[in-house]
């Protein structure tokens, strides 16, 4: 997975894996079992990896990805999408630069 994302894999103290990446895009197929709280998907180029899930803890998918995007994805039957991760820099009042990842989901047309 980290090779597909072009990032560095790491495992936290709970055993969950994540990938540190500057910017990435994956072609994914959204599964019909997805809901407003969690998207289940397979990598379009390597479906044998299995079904993966995307959720954002306390935030709904609509809050993070946008309500219109989530609605369009859930209404389509197994749509192909681009799952993108970019970084955003914000300068604090104290002058520090804080970098954080920003996910985005775009329907392929």
C-alpha cells in the first residue's frame, strides 16, 4: 500500500497502519456497503489487496469530503473515484507553520 501511495508506512501503538505522504492519488472503486459514516473501497489497480475502509473518527464523511461529493458517491453503483491526499500549510499567530493532510474524493467521469 505504501508503494501505491508513494509514502512512508508506520504503525502506531495500537497496531494500526498509516502512510505518511506529501501528496498522493489512488484510483478506487467504492463498494455498495458504504454509508454516510464510512466508505468501503478497493484499489482499482490491485483489488486483490482486499476491501479497505475510510472513516474520520468523530467527523462525518460529509464534513471532511463535502456533502455533495459523499451524496453523489453513495448514489452511484460502485463508482470509480480518485482518492487524493494533499498537505496544507497554515501559519499560526505565533509564526509557526503547521502542516496537515487534507483528503479529497473525486468521481471519475
